[in-house]
C-alpha cells in the first residue's frame, strides 16, 4: 500500500491502532487462548504482517501475567521500522517470549517459517495487500487443531472528508474517486463478509465463522489523524494521482487537516465510524 519501509512509518501505523485495536481485541477473545493456557498447554503464536503489534498488545493485555511463561509470540513483517517499534514496545512492557522476524508476505514465506508449528495465527488488515493463497499458506503453518483469525476493512469512513477536501484544492483538482472505487482498490474482495467466509472454508478450516463489526473511534487530534491517513493517501496517489502536479498529496493533506480543525479545533478528537469484518476457524485435528 504505502511505503511501510520508511522510518516514520511505524509511528504513523501506531496511530492507526486507535482504529484497528477493537478488531484485534475481538479476534484474540475468539481464539480461546486464555483457556488454552489455563489448561497447562503452551501457546506458540504468529502475528503475521504484524505492523507495530496491535494484536501482540491485545494478547499480552488479555493473558494473565502468570501465564506469560507458557507463551511464545513471533511478530513477522516486511518492515524493519515496524519490528523495531514492536521490539522496543515489548521490552518496555516486559513481554516474555516475544520475538520478531522480517518476512515478506508476497514471497514464499512458508520457507521462512516452520510448518505445523503454531497454535494460533493472526493476520489483520493485510490480506488485501497479499496474494490470494496467503491464507491457505498460513494454515499450513498451524498445528493440527490450531486457530487462525483475520480482520479486514469493509468501508472507508473518511471518503466524504476526502471528497470535500479535493473540492477545496486549487485547479486542476485531482480526480475524486468514489467510495466504491476506493473500496475496490484498498480492500478488494475482502470487503465482503461472504468472501472472507469463502476463503476460510477454502483453506479447509473447521468451525469457520465471520461477523461484521462497527466501531466508533476517536482517531486523535487532526494532526495525528492526518499522519495516519498518509498510508491510504499515498496508495491512492499511486493509482489516481501519479501524473498530477507536484505537491498534490501535501495540498490534499493540508485541506483535510483544515476541514477537521475548523470543525473540532486543533486539540479536538476526530471521530470516525469504522466498519470491519472478523473471521476465524480451526485446523482439523
């Protein structure tokens, strides 16, 4: 999507956890990992395309500290800045059992990760950017009886703000994509709950289930919100605005920031209604 390898990418992505966090919390809860550890078993967890580690944070928040010794967590991502952020986060909070590994989800990552070894795998807001077979390949890394969960976006709540912002820009204004166009490019088929269910079943998972989830999010001050918006804006720039005049992305960001500051002030909190899909299932024993 955007350039996840940039040094400042980690902080921007961390800001986005205000939106992704509730979905991560849902799938960690569905995993039954606390009961798994309470039974005396150990857990070997993979957070694939982990970013700054929102799922990892929810895991350690959910699991009682006295169970951390039974837990191994691997955060895998293509971005060194993201993994550096996650490592520092883990050290600061004293997370036992956390490791990180650079893994390219667009390559044959099954050669870099051990097959049939993980008890739990999570992949959030990344499948739309990865090959179609990614979910099936991840399932090959699960132990028999292991759990896998996904989360995807189904709508872009900032589309109206984008359209209003483009209308304020100097001529010639960049093309204003419709919500459907943005959804198709940013989310692909993963924006449909039926498709998520289909992919879980195609991967051979048992007791597969999905649900939609709507969240009212406080996305931070206008400045923080616009920093987080650089990911989708950079992505859209590559698709629709690559041949536009220089500075179009900066001008658009300033226009968006100006609108929200005018509505809520520089220190106000940007409110957004996010729509996502969560899905999960278990590998057969």
